[in-house]
C-alpha cells in the first residue's frame, strides 16, 4: 500500500453489508467532488471505524505502521469548531448530517418532502447537531424511506448530495477536498 492516501472515517458497522455500503457512499461523494477539481480518486483507500476516538486511534496506528502513505482523518466535530485541526485531520462540522442539509434538493428527491432547514446559501456548519437531526426527522417523517436513520440512510444520502453544494456551504468539507486534491495529485 506504499504511496496511497488512506482516509480514516468515523463510522462503520459490524454488519459487513452496511460497512461496504457506507464506504461506497463516501467513495461516491468524494470521487465526484474530486473530479470537479480534475483529480482522480485512484489511490484513495477509505477505512471506516467506530466513533471518533476509535477512528483517531486507527489513524495514529496507520501513520506508524505505514509511513509511506498519506494518512487523513475525517471525524464529526460534535459541536462548533474554535480552532483548525492539523492539516491531515478534518472535521464534519458539526456532524455528517450537516452535509445532507447543504443539499435540500437531494433531501427532497430522497424523501419526497421539502427540507425545512437551513435556508439556501446558509453555512450548514452553524447548525447544532440536535437541530440537524430534527431537520432530517422532519423532512423524512412519513416518507416512503421511513424516518431518518443514520444506519439506513447515510450511505444513500452520501451518493445523492452534490459535493459542490456541500463544499460551498461547509467550509471544512472544502478544506478536506483541497487537502485530498493536494495529496492525491502529489
């Protein structure tokens, strides 16, 4: 694996099918966003783990065990960000669900209802995690997909949301794409 870029992402499942689906959801989202910058996702390995603490541990071990690779961490911030993390550490501010709110049209197409929150053009990183979850519950309530479920819907929504909208409305997502573009092009 020498010379690859390994992205360690918070999340995952002990269910192999769900794990594979979530990994593919992140791959689709990232590949589409990188393509917009004329960067290929070839050489990008995505590794999912449990919560943020577990992802960080696996990331730290990976850096020690595979020094020839570029290692990148992606975890939820779980709240507002007051200072930038190190260059190879990235945050979904304030949670993965914030990225979904960045593309109200994708939510409408997926759930069949208009997204009540946030307004077009608004930075989704200012939406607290509880409010993001409430907004997703509201838009999904009574839909054919059923109420929002992190386990059932995250991978599917990652394939539906448009990276250019998320990048425009989530500065830390843009920072992730800029970093991945640099290390993949190197």
